[in-house]
């Protein structure tokens, strides 16, 4: 399986490590889940690094820290019908490619990408995330290969 070039707004299958789990010493996520690829950057040493936001069915305790994914977008991405939110208050910062990406179940040909968020939704996610960064409300879990 080829690993695609990371593009902001892609929804990928990824073993996300929550900040609370990392704080308890975990190095690996407990569950594979869809995640939104927020940013991709080329490092000075030539490596690529990405910022990944988790997608969850759990309603956010603080609605301002998440954005709900519209059902039409979920259908296009072939996600389930349950309500889902992109959490903006934490992210995984990780090299690309990495060992924590997973194949989307049932994908033919096999891929780690569900699809792309619509531009308007991605822009809303990015802009709100930047506001939260300015307010120092974003927690980062740095992952290694």
C-alpha cells in the first residue's frame, strides 16, 4: 500500500493518542479512529511532520472546543451515521509516514485516507483551531516513529 502525500483536510485512519493517556505514560493509542489532518510541514532535515486532530462520537464537554461534522460529509467519507466531532483542543504531532496510520476497513485499493473535508469545513476547523492556539487552549502530544 502506498502512503499518500499528506494534504490538509484529509481524513485518515490513525491510532490517536489522547493527551490524558500520554500523561499516564502511554505511548500508543488505544483505538484506531478517523482523524483530520490539520497541517503538514517539511522539516529542515527533510522529514515531513503532520498535525492530526481526533474525530470522536463523544459530545464535547465544551462545545467551543470542537466542530461537529455534518451528516452529508460523514456519508461522503463513508463514516458511520452517529454524530461526530473534530476535537480542536488537542492534537498529535507526528512524523509522516508513521506506524500509527491504519488501512481504512473495506477500502479497495487499500488506503489510509477516507477522503477530504470540504474546503469550507476545513477552513472553519483551521480558523477555530488557530483561535484556540492564540488562547493557549490546545494541548500537543508529540509522537515519534
